[in-house]
């Protein structure tokens, strides 16, 4: 497609998205208020930015950061740390913190994210299975063509079969062709589970979900949630890290797992200081807003060209991911190449499919990002298999998304 045609198409698409964008602006405003209120409530000062060394006893920067994150996420308590290397590690901490030998874990949103496979079922690597935790998985059902819902009948059956210590929910779509589940749906499911089995914990993979809505899963009945700081909640500023947030006594268990059962969250230093983590949280509502608009813009524009694409303009989105069924390996590679070419970093490199650790299929990833692999920055990836869906997420600025979209149209259509 030539540049002129692409511009006209994108402009029409933007015009159609007006009401959706207005709603996204309002959500960002409410979330920005939550963040600012949290900063004020904990009296954040310049001294909280400074680094510490050694054990990090009385590290006020670390302690205040955790408190501010907890408030902004509507949680009783949170652990936020640059020492949590990725979302996978944060979710691993959450799982190992509460599960004990012979416990049952039940996923109610289908197969957990690829990198959790070995965490749950790996052999001889210290997985939950190695420690005698059993795992069952219930697929989501479809409410309508693209809206998922929990399979309540199957959940009830599993809960009544034998005690389930924890129910696991993935909020985002992952690499599945469906919309994400909403916080409201998670709340309904949590209430349902607790009614049948009050002692069962609700654990949420919150990746890509933070600040997409105005409430978070722990505000509607989830006990713990975990995520990555190089996605929504790091605002594109945090250079690494993860968090776990939720009920105080459970977050304490996460602390025991993270450092040691004798030390918990009393220790932990970070020489580099906490400025990018505070600043990232401050930016997160706006960055998430840009990413959401980008997702709608990519999906709506490709939909106008006849491709199947999600999210659709007629419904709110519950994560920041767009999926486009491009239909061929060639188009995926061209699309990812275009995204890479309009990136601020490494625009000269050409992404290729490879066997990434933790993933089942060959994966291609375009991520010309300031922070390595950050997917709150504009990035695109695809497990290369039929029906050849490319997933696009992020964009620190909305304008970057527009320019990248134009380039993909020129290259792939
Ligand atoms: C990114 C992500 C994770 C964790 O991945 P990391 O690369 O380890 O941060 C888990 N679940 C979902 C749905 C994700 O998007």
C-alpha cells in the first residue's frame, strides 16, 4: 500500500475510534489520580530515590516504593523489586509462596503463559511438580465469539473433587485468539470459588492488565497478583523488575520466599536507587493509555482491510495486546520487520524467527526498545504457526504507534 492510501486509512480509523479513545482518556485520568494520591499519602521525597548497599536494612526508598505501589494498585501490601528479574519470576514467587507439598493448583483460564509451563510441571528443576504440587487446568469457555468466560460448571466440579489450595487466573490473552478477561469477571469468579471453597486462594497473572481498567483484581476478591515492571506498571521507565501485591499475610510469605524464611522483606538493597521505579509508576497510567490506543488503532485499521483483528472498536479492551491474523509466515516476518525498522533502537536489524527459551514454537520478536525486551514499548511478536497471528503491544508514545502502523501497511498490504 502506498503512503498516501495508508495515511487516509489510518486517519479514518482514528476518527472511528473517537469514543473508545475518550473512554481510555478517562480511565487514565482516574488511574493518574490514584497514583498521585499514593505518592502524597506516603510523603514521597527526594531521599526515597537514593540507592543503598549491603543488607539494605531500613532502606526507606524500597519500603516506601512498596507502599506506594500497593496503594496505587489497591492492594493491602506489595513487594516491588528490581531483583525480581521478570514477570515469570514474580509469578513464580507468588506460586511458591503459598503452595506446599500435596497442594492442588487449578488454572481456570486455560494453559498459563508459556514460560510458566516449566515452573508448574518441569522435571527435576525445582518446579511445583518436583515439590509435589499437582496441577489441573480448565479452559475458558466462550460467552460470545470473542468474549471468554470461566467454565463455572467445571470449576465447581474440580473444587468439590478435592481441596484446591489455589486457583490461578491469567488476565491477559497471552497467545490466545480471544479478548482478555475483565476485572469484573475475575471478581465474579473469585466470589463463586470462595462460596464453594472459602479457603481457596485466587492468584492472578496480572501482566499487561495494570491500569487498563480503574480497578485491579485484588480489589475484587483476588488474594495475590503478580506482574512485570517492563510492562504497564513500570511506565516504560523502570529498567527491570517485578511485583507481587495483595493480602498482607500472603505478601509476607512472598517475602520469605524471595529472600529467606528468616529475613523476609527486612532486607534488600539496590545501589542504583529507586528513581526510575517511582517515575515509572508515575508515568504508568499515561503509558498504558498510549499502549491501549495503539492496540485499538492497529487492530481497527487492519480490520478495515478485512483482516481478523482484536480488540474490536465496539468493546473495551482488558489488556494492552492487539492480535492480527495476518495469515502467512511471510506477512508476519514483513510486519515484524516494519515494526523493528521504525523503532528508536536497533532500527537497522532485521528480526528472525528463533527457538526462544521457555516458548513451545519458534517465535519472532520485533522489539527495538530502550529497555531490552520491554513490551510496554512498541513491540510485535508471533509464535510462527497457523493461523499466523501477530501480537502487537505497547508504545511509549501514541505517535510512534501511528508511524509504525503506517510502515507495516506499506510493507505487508
Ligand atoms: C509477559 C508475560 C508474563 C511474564 O513474562 P516475562 O517475560 O517473564 O516478564 C506472564 N504472563 C503474561 C500474560 C505475560 O504477558
